[in-house]
C-alpha cells in the first residue's frame, strides 16, 4: 500500500530536549516536505527536499532541521524544542515530475512542548 | 512572499452546490491546488490547476484565472461527508533555486453541510 508514515504520532516533551520525528514514504517520490498546522493559520511549510541531499527552507524553518540521506526518509529534528513549537506536524511527498501536483500526507504528529 | 485568502466558514444543505473562493498573491505562480481535511485527519488532494479554466473530477470542480489571481472549488450534490476543511495552496517557482516547490496554503475554509 502506497503511504507516508510518521513516528511518533503523539509526543509530549519538555523545553530543550532534542527530538526527531521520522517520516518515510514507499512511493519512490523525489519530493518531500514538512508542514506544521496551527489553528487559524492553515498549513505552513517548514522545509522541503527536492531529492537526496537537496533541502531548502519553507516559510517557517526557524528552530527546525532536516536531512535527506535516503530517498524514502525525511526526518524533522528539533534541536532545542520550545513551547511555540507545540503543533500538529505533517510530512508529505510527491513525484517530482509532470504538472499534476498530488501531495500525499502522512497521518500527522501531535507535538506538545512543555 | 505569498499570501492566500479564502473564507473561514461556509454552510450549505445536503444536495446543494457550494463554491469556495481563493485569491492569492505570489511571485512565480506555478499552480493552484485544493485539499480536503477532515477533523483530526491528514489533508487529501482534490484538484490541481496550472492553466486557466475548469477541471472536473466527479462532484468536485476547480477553476483558475491566472490573470485575476483567483480560483475556486465547486462542490456539487453536497453530502454530509463533505463537511470538512478545504484548503487552497499555491505552488510558486523559486528563481533562486530553479525549482517550483515552494507551496503555500491558505488558512482553510470550514464547510458545514446541514441535513
């Protein structure tokens, strides 16, 4: 089954404790991205990756890091989480070709930073 | 930068037709997408317009006018299960990186379908 998986689905942590949210897709997609969703603000892009070892900042990259060492994985790293990073996070992937622009989203990770 | 505007809420009755509008401001416009999200769920792709005109997919249609920086999603024969949030999203071409991968979402429109 074609899918995007994220782990963990729920996480409660404390300020300053480094954490990683994993994202994996099995569709051989070149393009992957991370979003955060906050009430009234919609989905905001944090980082995206065009392919292995190619990443770029989205609209709200501050406080986040990403890496793309393998095509299927795109982890999101919070080196020193703060309460303003409490949010719902989505990973997404799409094929980097053609004009049709279908992004497949993971199930989401609800993060609370105390 | 990019910005999008869409209504925050729309209410309609079962069987009706509803139109959700989206206006955008962006440089390097590449295309306009629509996504549906049910409470607690992941967004799912509905439609994409890169060229002016209407795209039809079953009960859902999407329209784009690039000259007006405007698009809309049309939902016909509304069903209760259509109650959800609907997001428009603009894909922009970044000259600096030579890629069309900057994706900016609107704040979403909460559609409530009444029996």
